[in-house]
């Protein structure tokens, strides 16, 4: 019999995404059915120190002694998680005993579903047992692997949350999450019912390439507000070379990660174009993210009234301008206008996903991931 969660219930969501810049966390009050009105009681964040960030990024490509290095990086990551949890409890005066569970996704370092043996794999660095030990709260983790075992992509995970929180009975909407990788959820007005088909998939690079190029050439971890890209010009030849990636031509279900979109991938496409300035490369990478996101909507042949953008990309003014240019009949705006800060959406999503696990409710969507059927996601590590 499914476990029952009292309404309201407190959950913590933690997210360290493909931008690999740090941990975002929220303490949220959720209704017993995971309904449309989550209430964020507090938010907190921690930036990764340079050594940990470099190690997490290195784990995205093959290297020496990966098992040992990955295990220690996971321990360090979880200590960051625990600090964020402590901050959330300290800000609110809520005790660990009052929190039903922590949803901790971990850090995705390899994502190769449906490859090699038709099942493939996905790897998130995490140490949920250590997190439960440090926090004294049940931890829900390992959200992707059950869907992958059912021959799904295991990603994106957030579309059912987007529908629960941002779906509208009249307006056609789409939600675009621009983290390191960008993903889109299509929410036509007719999809208000829970039994309607949901469409969501990865579009391609979000901030991953822009951040990596910016750090390489300026030393800054990201292009603040897109100011550097705005100084450059899109190089048509480079853009065409980037757009030629086979991933963009595939239809959904599809997902991707830094193991595809990374600096070696970019350098390969820069061969013969060495005269393009670093600033123009940055402008071209920003245009690529905007183009790929807009193409996702055009592929589905659905023009939303509103595109709600979350993740770090929502703070990139140049990217937002480019998105609006590609989608002239759609209003492009931040999720902040709809009550949830753009930098808190994904952490809140993992609080919501943790609730679904505790309630033994399926949270994977076959129309999104391509799995054989809906599955209950996540594994619970008791405090």
C-alpha cells in the first residue's frame, strides 16, 4: 500500500546541475498530493571550491583512477549538500525531525542511456548514505537509473513537475531550463489533465559551452549577464559547424550531457576557424543555445504563448534577447514572474520528486523518456 505523506509536509530539494558551479537548495512546504502550490520557506546555496569543481568537470571525460577520485569527489559534494541543508534549517528554525526527506540528485558525470547494450547507463556522483548520516534526515537519491533500467533516457526528470506547477488551463506555455544543458517542457493548455501526454526533452547545450569558453579566455566562471557575448558577432561558418551535430537532428525522446557538449567537441569544430575572435566565439555559442532551444519548440510544431525560462540562463540578458528574437510571437520571461525564482526551480523540483518517491507515486513519464512505462523513481536512505 502506498506510503501516505501528511499534508502539508516539509521537503528539502538539492541541485548541483550540469553548470557545475555549486549547490542550490530549498526547504519547501508541499501539499500531500504534490499539487500546484509549493511554498518555498527558505533557499540557500554554496559555490564549489575550485579544486572540487575542477574534479567534477574532469569526471565527465575518461581519466586515470576514476573510481577512487569519483568516490572522494562524491564525499566532498555531499559535505556541500549537508552545509546547504544546515543553512536551510538554520534560516527557518525547522528541525531535522520535521523534514520528511531530502531529494539529492547528485552530480551527473556520465549519461549514456540506451547505448552499448541497449540499456546503457547514467552516473551521478553522490553519497546519499553519508548525507543521511550528516543531516539526520531521510535522503532520496538515484532518480535516473530506474527509468534507464526500463529502457528510458532517464532524463529530463523535471517535466512532470513543470506541469504540476506551471501548467495552465487556458494559456499555452513551455518551460525552458537552461543549466549546463538545456531542456524544454511543452505545456499546451489542453495538457492540464494528469492523464494527458507530456512532452519534454533535452535541447542541447545550455550554459556548458558558454561557461567553459568564458572561463578559458577571461578567467570568470561564467559570462555575467551575457555582457561579453553581447560585444561579439555571430560567426556564420562556426555556427553552421556547431549546428551540424547529429544530436540536434534527432527527435525526442532524447537527452545529453557534458560527455558530448564540452571543450574538445568545440575545439574540433573550430579547426580551420582559428581566426575567429574569442568574443565572437562566445557570441556564437550563445546563439547556438538560443537556436537549439527555439528549434525544440519548432520541431514540436507548437508555438507557446509564453516561454518560462529558469536556470542560470534566465539571468543571461543576451541569451534572453536571442531567444525572444527566435520566438517573435512568444513572450519570453523568467519563471520569477510566476512565483518561483529562476535559480530555485530545479531544487524545488527535486523536493517534489522526493515527495513522489516517498508517496510511491510514479514520476517518470514514458512520453518524455521513452521508457516502457511509468516508474517510481529514486531510492530512500533512512536517517
